[in-house]
C-alpha cells in the first residue's frame, strides 16, 4: 500500500496550531523572507512568504507539507526546498488569490508531479 503525503497539510500537527505570522523562513540553502500569512486548514494549509529583496519583493506560497520544522525560540520556519525551487514555483498573484487552478499548479509543482 502506498503512503500518500498531502502537500497541503503540515507534517506535524503541532505546527498547524501555531501562529507563524512574522516568522523567518529558511530554505535548505538560506533565508527566503518572512511569513505574511499562514492557514491551518487540514488539507489546505499553506504559508505566504514576503521575499523582500530576495526576489524583488514578491510573495510566494508554500504548501504546509514542505514545512520541515519550526524553531519557536528563534521564530524560524524551516522548509524542505531550496531557494531555486521556491523561486521557480508558480508565481503568486495576490489579486487572484489561491483559487483551485493555482492550488493545483502549486501542489503539482511541490509534490513533483504535473497537475
């Protein structure tokens, strides 16, 4: 039987119970910005990261399933992706929001399959 990981659910239930707004985000190879918004819905969890000057002030959406762990003392969220992987993800348009099409694009990108 194959184990399926839901890319839109935090891997640790405790993470879904935290307010991550304002935490710094660390990719596997360095800092990418700060969390502007986080949702804790089961099957719909994600963080929106303000990348600041890293990619010209854009925002990126990271599904909850890419969050590896959280350091509450340092207020840092560690994700299991590189800066390049995050930079090349489908672009987030705040005016469009996270509709089903965008969610499928992002989910497919981060889970390694084409949506």
